């Protein structure tokens, strides 16, 4: 089955407009995590200029970041569960969607780590060689791999427990790689690549980066639910055309 970019975007926009309030709670958790991760960029400046803040800084950042790291995989699973239910016109609350992630936490973490291994070589090379614009280069590299596993998160979230998730995700995308690449690029890759580029250009300018990072975090807050909607709609269409779960 060949997916239609225009049709998927049209359906996603329509759904997003009518259901953002249902997704805002889960998206807010991702916003907090994004802000915490971005705040790590200011660690050297804070500790150099305000050494007396060291213990307080460690307590606040890591006291919040560690619980977020534990919570986040389930949030990423709960979002497609909620979107899938709403697309099927089933009434499902945010709490109910979150509860349906039970038993899938470590599966999500394990699959994410396996996919993440593919991202390591270029990232290590750009960091070691101190290549300019390393972040956007890495993001572009990731954008070519990501389509192969585009349906992985909704597959883990929505389907009953199965096996061979990575293989099935790649099989599902077969024949639609270019269209999925485009959809992933215009929903997530573009904003992260722009963020990485501007972060490199304005490195060292703390005030500018602070404002820019806050704008990025807020933009991501609105964009991620839409990107997830696109992913789930693609998944629903491709799932209906392939016998992957027999």
C-alpha cells in the first residue's frame, strides 16, 4: 500500500485541531523534560560563575531529571495509545492511556537502545573530530535511519505483546520509505536540525541561547503531538495492509 502524504497531513491537521486539549497533559511532561535537557547546556556557566550553587543545582536538575527519565518512555507510549483511541472514536482519558502502557516499559527501553546503537558511530566521530555543526549533521544522519523504525513506538504501544518489533517496523515501511522520510522530516527533523544549527551559531552567547532554547521547547510542545498523530495515522494505514501480527 502506498501512503499519500497529502491525505495523511490533511487528516492529521484535522485531528490535531479537534483533539489537542486531550493531548496537552502528556505533551506538557515532554515539555518539562525538554527544558531540563536544554538547561544542561548552561551547567559550565552556572558552576563557573556561581560555585556556591553547585549542590542546589545538582539537587534540582537531577532530582527532576531522574524521575523524568523513568516516566518518559511510558509517556511516549501513552501518546499513540490515546491518539489511536481517539481516531477510533473511543473515549479514553490521559490516565487510562497511561495505564495501558503497563508491561511495555522495558520493551520500549530495550528497542530504543537497539535503534540508538545505529546513531552512535557518526555522533562519536563528530564529537571526537570536533566537526562544526555536529548537531544538525547528526540529525540529518538520523533522519535517514529513523523512517525504518517510524512505526516502532505505535506498534509497541497499540498492539498486543508480540515479538520481532524491529524487523516488523522495517517490513511495514517497505515501499514507503521516501514518503515516510518526508513526513518525518517536516514534522520533527526540520525543527531539531534548525535548533542544532542555531545552537552552534550562537554558542557562547548565553542570553541568546536561553531565549532561543525556550522558544524551541515551546515549539516542540506543540509540534510533538502533531508528529505523533502523523505517525499513528501512517501506522494505522500500513497495519491494515500487511499481515504482521499473525
